[in-house]
C-alpha cells in the first residue's frame, strides 16, 4: 500500500507553502519498501521519500514527508545514476 495520501494543496494547508517547497527540493532516499502498483500483477514499485521538519497550522512541530514511487525495473536499469528517473511527488504525509 502506498503512503502519502495527502495532495500538495492539503500539505500546504497543514504545513505551509514553505515546507512544501522545501520538501520538494530535499534529497530523497530509498525507504526499503517495495510494493505493487495494482495495475499489473508483478509490476513492482520502489518507494522513496524526503522529509523536512516544520510547524503545522496549529503551531505544533511536525515533519512533512513527500513520497515518490519508481518502477523497480527502471531503478535497476538506472544503476548508480537515478537522476534520469521521473522524480514527481506522488503524495504527502504530515507526522
């Protein structure tokens, strides 16, 4: 199951535009989760995330996490250079 059910708009509403901009610029890394995207059996996806510390709309310290998903075959084919993959944020989470 994929994480990051929040849209960018909802993440901005909760954590602010500066946090959303910062997490989009932050380096992401493997989360060690591999799942299946549901469209094709055996179509594995690798999860990546980036996170920034921030303050939510209520003044509470929190962390905004952005999640990225890549096809496992694309990650394998990229080898050590993942820069050519499509790095689009798929969803956000505030913890």
